C-alpha cells in the first residue's frame, strides 16, 4: 500500500509524510524540488505539482491512498486531479480543504471512493508570518484582535493519517481546532514569553492588510476573502471542537507546545 502526499513540503504536508512514515507506511512525496525537500529518508520523492495533474502519471502509479491540500491554485484543475487519481487506482482520499467546499472538495465527495474532508480552521503556522517583523522590530501588525481556536499542523496530519489508514472515517467532514481559543494579543503574550522579548501589537486597517497580502502575489479576491475571514471569523473557528481528541484519543496540541518547536524562527 502506497500513499501519495501532495504539497509534501508545506507546513502541513511534511507532517503528513512524517506521521505516515512513523506508522510504518510507504509514502510517495510530491514536491516541485526534491533536492530541497528536507523530508525523512524513508519517503520516496517525486518531482511535480498537483496543480498539473496531467503530468502525474508516474507519481500516481501504484498509489492506493492520496492526501490533497486544496490550495487556491488547485481550484480549476482539482476535479481533473481527482479523476486521474481514481482512474489510477486510488481508493481512499483525504482532502485538506481551502476554507469552503470548492471544486476540488466537491470532486472528492463525488469520486465514488472513500474520502474524508479535513476542515482545519486557522493553522498555528500562520503565526510564522509575524517572524520577520518580530525579529526586526519586535512588532506585530494586524487589523483585528479576534479569538481563534488555532490548530497544530501535526494534529491535522495525525487525523489525516488515521483517516487514510483506518476504517470508519469515510464520508466525514472533520472540523479541526486546537484546545483553546486565543485572541491575537494572547498569542503575542505567549510568544513574547517564549522568546524572552517584548512584542508590541500595532493595529493596521483592513485595506492595509489586504494590500500587504496582495504584495505577496495573492489576488485581490483571495486577499479580500482571507482578511474578511479574520474580520468576522465563523463560529467553527472561534469555538473549541473536540474532534481532534475524539479521532486521536489524546488532547489536541496547544499553542504553547507549537511554540516550543518554533521559537528560533522569531529570534
């Protein structure tokens, strides 16, 4: 049995690869640049991207299970990726959704094979976007200070591994959160204590936040969606959900635990 992990070097994908290998599974990792992947030696690295499904013949050969990250660039070609995967013999799929049920998520649900949708809310790794301004100025600039039940990427990956390897998860949409809802100021306080440095919160306008995101190459529509989400987050994102604990049989990881592995990024 072989599992293909797309987005294998992303913040979540590399955790999926590591978790499957930890469980003794055969993993094929899809990455644009295998030479720079920095993945476990047990992973079989394959060059490519899930946004070009017509090129994935070799990557899908002999694959039984598939993990998809529904990135913005996948929206138009996601259904083609799913069709190719099913035609190649994939019989179980997990999809890490992109914030709503778009074409890729719907194609997975309509695929006729076993599937699980991982509806992760805000990732703890989003905190890394503050790293440069914290290192340079000791400042975080954001437009809103709303609570968020951020989820650890390793927990998302662990749930994905369970859904890929075990029975009883087909047709489920799992809302995934961490064990606590933290405001932005609370996160900054925890981060400040972790690195031993005062960090100031400097509010910016909604439009400034949108323009900052667009400067990274994000479209206006996607930037408006992301910043709008932070302006008015859904109840699913601000309320602690016990799904991670129910699926994994252990508590979800805290933001403090995430910080122990990432403090060096902010110093």
